[in-house]
C-alpha cells in the first residue's frame, strides 16, 4: 500500500520499542490509515483491539477475527472480555495496540479526544510498559469522509519513549492516562500550533 502507492513514510523512534518484553502501543486515532500505518511502522508483531464490525470486512475480517481482538463498544462485557484476551496475549509475549481515544470521527482532527482508561488499566495490571505513538498527518492523507481518496503527502509515525508501569497500582491509572495524553497532545501541538489539540 505504501511502497507501491508511492506514499512516503517516515518513522521516528523505533529505538524506543522495548526489546525484551511485550508492550502496549497507544497511538492517536484519526483515520482508517492508522492501523495499516502502524503495521508498516512497528517491526514487532502485535495484535490490536478494534471494533467488532471490522470482522465483517471481506478477507481482512477473517484475519481480524482469528488474530486480533474484537470489541463491541456498546457492550461493557465485551470490553472486559477484550481486556482479558489482551492480558493473555501479553502473557504469551505478544504486544498489544489499543487506541485510547476509542474510535475516531467524534471531534475534528488534529484535536485529541479524551482517553478511555482500558489501555492504562491493562498496563498497570500486567506491568507492561505503555508506548505512546503520534501520527500527526493521517487525517490529512486519508480523511474520514474522503471516499477512500488518498492525498499524497509524507506520513509520519513518532514512537515516544516507553512509560514504565511495574511499580504502579490501580490508583495510578488516571495519572498514567494523563501522562500519555500529554505526550501525544504536545507532539500534535508541535505540528499544529494554531489548532486546539487538547480536550478535557
């Protein structure tokens, strides 16, 4: 998609990915481009938690159902089940990607939506480090309502240093969530200084 489509990609910070243990990737989420770009940018295999409707997509849906972790966002029990499966994958040595904003399309990019706590509760309960990731331009390359029209410009993936969680407890979940939010929001502000990135 990226090579044959002539879409240039720059990845910064792969040295920040832990080499000796699985981790939890927490990228911002603004476009359907986000998942394939993460697969392209991250050298390690990972599973991602995504909306269950992705399982209905021809071919990709089969792979998603077999390999990744579906979640029904309107069913709280589904969310708990997804986190339990994510724990199992981490215990087996596989890294996990969770978009902490949930879905996209609720607010106008590059604004960052409030984070949900699932990824951070998972990190505290397993001791896996959080790896924040910022993708500043995906919403410009493949906008939500573009009809799958890709606007050619360089895609950028910034992998931030990991945040250790082994010494944290559930009392620290909100602090960890806010710390991760600030890292990504600050990076987005660097690229879009005139925009309102932060959301309470």
